[in-house]
């Protein structure tokens, strides 16, 4: 089997509603960030846009929004996994006048017909003026 076959799995169709959970159309919400037409104004907005990028399998955006010290060479999307819903559980700092911030979230997914969730406390920092994902601690 071709080792790149997994990465060639077609991305899901672009949704009408934004996967990030805000009551907005994808094109007007996280889609603007993914297309480079806007930058995240807060750590929480970056978190929401990154969740949406996982949902639509936007690897270039995920890599651009990842701190270079912790960024992987590529994002390995599992074709059987579908990110469905994001819950923001809390946020610390990460606003327009901060240089660091945290976001605690629960990301809900479906894999092989089974529902699951990922609970993480993520750290974000400003790098060259833009919010980027640094790292996170997965909670059990």
C-alpha cells in the first residue's frame, strides 16, 4: 500500500455552518481565517479555527497556526475520524493585549460509527504577532 494513501483521502465537503460552534456560516467565520483573509484575535478564536481546520482537513492552516518549535512536519488525518462538535470549557488570558493564553475544550468526534471526545487544556502564544498553538495537555 502507498504510504501517502492515507493523506490523499478526500477532505469532507465544506460545511455551510461553521464547525467551531459559533452561530455563523463557515465561509464567514473560520473559513476567513483558513483562507488567510483574517487573523485570530484571541487564543479562543484560534482554537475554534483550528478545530474547524481539523473538521475540514485543512492541513496548511493547521501547520501555519502551529508554533514552529512544536509543529509536526505534516498532519496525519485519519479518514475514519470525523470531528463533529467543539465545547469551550474555559479560557485564561489570550486576549488582544496578551502574549499567552490557554483554552480548555472538549472536541467531539465520531470514529467508525462510535462517538468519542478529546478533552485538552491547550497553550497558545503570540509568534511574530499572530496567535499560534504551542502545546496541550490531554485530560482523562
